[in-house]
């Protein structure tokens, strides 16, 4: 006779893919019930740790654990490539932004240095701490990128989560009694998604059973340097149209276009799910691009910035659509 505890365990095990349950469910249920007196099983429940362990196993199985069905292997590959590409984009943008800020501040004499330092001083303790962390923590994207490509998964996870933390502050700040922002914070929400979805994807998809992360071409240092050159060059060459999203969006456009050209030459030797991974990243960047551009639509004298932003938006739409089509064809062939 089935006890209530066994029914509850089987209900939790339904989180696992059907193929995994067919092979392991009976063994797992027997293991969980082994040392529990049958008379007590109707009064017991799976522990929180057991539920969390099963949920983590379900995520690993669906993101390409060894022996997973082909569709889960492709999904896992796509999520890992999405996380890697997004972390690279965030890392290059963070390093370039802070390098240019420091360069400008310390090449404009005392007034430039004072302007830079005023962003951290002359305010309350909480605001000072937040300003320092907002400036420094995003540099951890670079740590996450290199740690991931050197198969240091735990440092990569912690670094990515730490780097994403500042993106939450604009959404959390109103809860501290500092006033509510007018309307819906579209840009803040899109920026938080652009930071946290890659960080969570990295933690979930680069699990202990996943293959090591690798780039489609080039060494980690050269690819990172190329990303910095592209994002930094976009800010230096066209400063009149640059806003918060300009550099990462330019980096994505150039990187995605380069990947499509590389894939066209390479043929079918590409990683499974790569096109869909880049398409997903393109959607996130596009959402941030539109959200950052919207407030300028009715600002007089913002024609140059709007023109650049709309041109970039069009490029993002075309590239993301092209990547989605390529990804769909790849899946159809498989």
C-alpha cells in the first residue's frame, strides 16, 4: 500500500524529466524511504533540502547533463553560450566605461578629479556605500568571464552574481523610503534583466556535469580585448549619440554580425543552439535599447542621439531576427 510520504516524494520527483524518472524513480523512492518507519510515513514530508536537491537535479538534467535526450543537450548548450556571450559583453562594457571615466577625470586637472570623487562623497553613508559598490562590483564580470573559460566554475558563479547586484538597486531603492520613481522604471527593469538572466543562466547551465566553457574562435584574452576595442571605440568615435546602452549594443551588433560571417565560412561546424543563444541575448539588449531611448523621444535638441539610437535599434532588430531564423533552421535540421 502506498503511503502518503511516498506519494509526496513521487510528486516532487515529477520535476525530473520523464526519461530520467523511468530509469531512476523507483530507486530514488526506495532510498528516500529506507530509514523511515512505515507507521510514521503518513505524518512526514520531504525535507526542504531534498526538494532543493531534486529541483537542482531537474535543472541539470534539462540543461545537458550526461545521458540527457538530444533536445536537452541542445538547450543546455544554448543556455551556456548565452551566459558566456552575455558575460563577455557585460565585462567589456564595464571595463571600458570605467577606464574612459578615469581617463577623462584624471586628464582634466583638479576639476576633473573633483567631479569624479563627488560621485562618492558628500552624501549619506548608505548612498556612499552604494555608489562605491555600483562602480566596483560590475568589474567582477571580467573575473566571471576569465574564471568561466578557465573552468573555475564556483568563482565564476559568485563573481557573476556579485557583478549583477548593482542592477537591483534602482528597483530596490524606492522600498527604502527614498521616494518612488515616476511611472514604470522600464530601463531599470530591462537593465536588471540584462544583468541577472545571464548570471542565473551561468549558475544553472555551467553545473558540475556540464562540459567546460569554450569560445567558438580565438583565445579568451584576445576576444576580451576585441570586445573592449569595439565598445570603447564606439564611445570615443561617436560620443554625441552614446548613452548607457550604446556601447554594449554596439558590441553585440559587431559580435553577432562577426559570428554570422564566421558561421557562413565554417559551415555546419558551429555549436548547437549558438544562434538561438545570441538571439536571446539580442532580445535583452534590444529591450534595454528601446527602454533607454524612449525618454528622449520628446526632448528638444536630442535629434542626434535619437538618430543614433534608432539606427542601432534597427540593426538590433534585423540581427536578432536573422539569428532567430538561423537558429530555427538549425533546430529543424536536427
